[in-house]
C-alpha cells in the first residue's frame, strides 16, 4: 500500500511575521522557511506505518516554488521513500491544492493520504476535506490516533466534546492533529541519504489542473495593538464598565 503525504513550505513558526511595505501580503524574502508542523506529524505517522509493515511506500508531495524541494528533502530525511514536486510560482488556494493532490493520488494509485489539518500560514483547514470530497473517499479529520488494520482505518479524532472514534474503509484521507505523534529529528546519515532519493518534478498542466486563483487579496493589515487593561476598585465598577463601555452585558 502506498501512502501519500502532503508537505507544505511555510514561514518557520519561530519567525515573527512582517508585512510587505505595500501591505500586499506577508514578507517572505530572506525569511527562514520550514515544513508546516502539522505536515511533519503526517510524515512521522506515515513513516511509522511503514516501519510497522503496514504500508510499503511513503511519497512526500509538495506544491509550489522551486524551494519546496528543500521541504521534500526534509521529509525524505525523516524516512519518506521518494518525493513529487508540482512546480508552480502561482499562489495556490486550498481548492487548487486539493485538485492537484487528487491528480497525484490518481497517478500513483495511493490508498491512503495523510495531510496536516491546516497550514500555519493561512489556517484554512480546508484541503483535507476538499480532497476527500473530490476523491469520494471517507475522511478522518483532526486525528489524534490512527490504527490501520485489515483494510480499515480506525481514527480517534478530537471534537468539542472530547474524543470520537470512527472506522473508515480504505482508501481514505486523514488529517493530523498535534497529539497524533512527536516528529523525529532527521539524523545526519539520513539527511545524506535523502540527497540521493528521487524527486519527480511535475507542472499543473501535466496533471490537467487549472490553478487560476478565484480570490484576490486587496490589502493585508496587522491587527490593532491591544490596549492596556484597567484596574477597577470593585465588582460594581467592573459591571458598570462591561455594561456601559464594553457593552457586553
């Protein structure tokens, strides 16, 4: 069984986000980039499934600019077998990403897809659900535990009321939550081996997918700075402010 894992190149979570001077978007020039943390969890889970003998091959897929190959190499160093890079400089919306991933899934005949529940740059939380809908596959979102056995996937997922366990018939789409696992650090020997693992380069046109954006970003602004708090003398003063100034009661 093949498992396909989506890996997105994003601004490193330790970097303080800055806007471009013209407020057209987030500044990415000369900024440290890394793999989306939720996707790291997805790679780790896929590699663990391979180590357990549940799957035979792990394929890391990234979509975007040429530098996305660095993100794929990171996945290969963690244990993925090979990579696929869909090269495009165009901005990709979640629906376009889902369509491209579907095309790759069809091309590779993968039986399991693991993606992060969301990317930390746009927080859309849409790609996994859209991909499952396009494929017509069952989905297990926000997975905190995954067990593959006898052609089925048992997914424990986090919901508002606690935990929910669902049983999915493979093939299926899984999106990862933080509690699923702790990603490993790639060792130096594995980093060196990753340089020799193959990465196939494709273009959206090769997959027959139109990635034309449907949305236009007019302007990006930082949220207003939080104002300093006020200390009130007693509960009556607090209620008065909440009622008359904040107007929340």
